[in-house]
C-alpha cells in the first residue's frame, strides 16, 4: 500500500510517518531549520502544535472508507474494507491474556499499515491546510508551514516584528 500511494503521488510530502528515510526527527529538523531561517531574517516565529490523543483507537471505519474511496479502485476499496473487518483486540499483561473484544473503532496497532491507515483518516487536515495556502516548501513570510508525524502536527508562521496584524490574520485562517 505504501508503494501504491507513493507511485500514484497520493502520499503527503509533509508526512514523515512510515516513509523510508523519515522519522519524527525529519519533521523536527525541518521545522527547526525553518524557524532558524526566519530568526536569521530578524522575523518572529509562532508555533501551533497539535497532539491528537488516542488516535489509533478512535478511527471510525465507515468514515475512513469514505475518505479513501477516491484513492482506490473498487477492488482496492474492498481489500481495504476486509483489512478492517472482523478484527479483535486483547492485551497480555504478565503472561495473562485479557478477554478478546471486537475492534469496532481504531486501526490495528503495532502493524506497518496501521499508521498509514490513520494518515488516510486525517487527510482532511492536510486538505484544509493546503486550501489556505499553507506551505510545505520553503517558508514565505506570513505563510504557515506544516509538518506531520503520526498524530502530531506542527505548524509555524514567520512574520516581521513590526507586522502586528500578520499573526492575528494567520491564526484566523486556521
């Protein structure tokens, strides 16, 4: 699935989860670079950090399937639905296994595909950011840049120290 998304340009360039040569460090280094570049230009930088908790447990399978419908063929969508169907969850603590419960919400944790499935679920977030011309290339003064790693999203905006309205208007966009 990863290669399919990459080959068809359906993956997010700002997303560092489950990508070759990427990690949470990739997002942090990029953000750090952008901040230092802005400071070198004597600009101010504001950060907006989003940490969505319990993300893997809250994914609604029906909503997820709606969101990936445009990315896959009918056959691919059927495969995707079968991946989510009839899953169970349990825990093992001190060699004692809990009862097994159906996995009605969420994505399989500990799997290679789980994070990618989650990213498909939150794709509207990156769509909103793109709609408001938020960049993921070289930062532009007064323009938000964003970076994503799993359930953490970081956004930053740089602005001139004498531009009182830039930060307020930028936050209003979000």
